[in-house]
C-alpha cells in the first residue's frame, strides 16, 4: 500500500443524472465508469 498522499480519486456513476451533474461541476476527469 502507498502513502495516503498517493490515493487517487476516481468516480463510478451508476445514475445518469448524477453523471451529468459530475461533468457540469467539473469532475468529469475523475469519472472512470458509467452505467
């Protein structure tokens, strides 16, 4: 395991409306999976 500073944040969205909101608030680069 790496140090806490090495933790990357990734998002998997399973609700289409939430996916849209994530992109609207600028978190689209963190989205790695959608349903």
